[in-house]
């Protein structure tokens, strides 16, 4: 285990090339599940795994979409750079917000059309101005 009060990764745009946005982040996340589990400490006593219940994702599920985030270590066990999934989560949140905004706009238009129709039939209805 690595314990630290702070950890920083270099992320300056001046050091990067071929920068492209993560597309379809939301649909990708549907393939990656969050789990609650306990480690098989008795079967793998040489591995430094925590005691008790833990939470996380499965490296093999992430590897399907982001193979560069997964490495294979000692004994063939998968290792995951979990912190890099934050970028996927950010894009997925943006996609959700865009979907919500589109749906809200559609509902506003439909509501206005319904009000206009109802008010044309009954101008005294409480929602007519």
C-alpha cells in the first residue's frame, strides 16, 4: 500500500500532443461496475491487500475500453491506474447534463404547446395569462 497526504500528476497541456476528447463516456461506464468485496488474503498471503470490506472496480472491465490504464504485474494479476478514470467520469457527467438539458427543453416546448392549445379553448384556465 501507498499512503500519502497528497499526490499530483503532471498534466500541463504544453507537454501533451494528440489531445482528443473521450467520446461516449456514459455508455462506456455502463460496462464498468462498482463493487463491494473482500480480498482473498488466505489464497494470496504474499500480496499486500487490505483487511475487511473494500470497494472498487474490476481491472478486466476497464481494460476492455481503456487498455492503457491496465498493466499485468507479478503473477499475471491486473493493476489499474484508477485515478485516470476521473477523466471518464467528468465526460460522462457532461453527457448526462447535455441529455437532461435536451429533455428539459423538449418538455418546455411541449408544455408551452399544451398551454397554448388549452388556453385557446378556455382562456379562463388558471395557467392562462
